[in-house]
C-alpha cells in the first residue's frame, strides 16, 4: 500500500503504546498515542485519524464508552478494539457501536498491521461514497 494511515493508539498501558507507536513509525505510519478515552476524545476533536486502536479496559471511561462517544461526535476513523479480556459480549457490542474489528491482546504485530491496513482500505472506500 502506497498511502499510510494516520493512526491513534488509545491504551492506558504506556509500554504497549510506546512499543506499538515505535513499530508503526518504522513502517512509515503517522502515529500518536494517548493514555485514556478522555484524551482520545479531545485528540480526535482536534485532529483527523484514519484508524484508531482502542483498548477496552482503561481507567476513566471504558473503550466501549469511548467508541460510542467518538461515533456520536462524528468521528469517521475506523476503530479496532483491543482487549486482554476475552468476551463475546464486548466483541459484539463493539461491532454494534461501530467498531471495524476486535482483537485479543496479546496479538501479533503482523495481525494488528493487517487489521490496520484493512481498516484503512475500508475508510478510503467509505470516503469515496461520502
């Protein structure tokens, strides 16, 4: 893929954010990370993103609540939910609320990479329709 997505990582696990940001920056992706749902809402209100990696379990507002609020404020980024807590309810709810997909942590960087590429392609397709 020639174009690279603008990626926002939302996770209260600082080591995970730093590791993912470093990995994707080396692939040429523009990356920003924040440590809470509240920070994500502010960040997305000020900057456009193509894809958001969003952790479910965070202090403050949850990833699912963040997802709902992002969509309510008109965010068009594709959201990939990440969680270390396997739950079919969370998976189904996240899709119902507008998430692109759902991944269990820990997950392989290549798997995350593939999901980000697929989500970005979908965002580009949706922009053509809009």
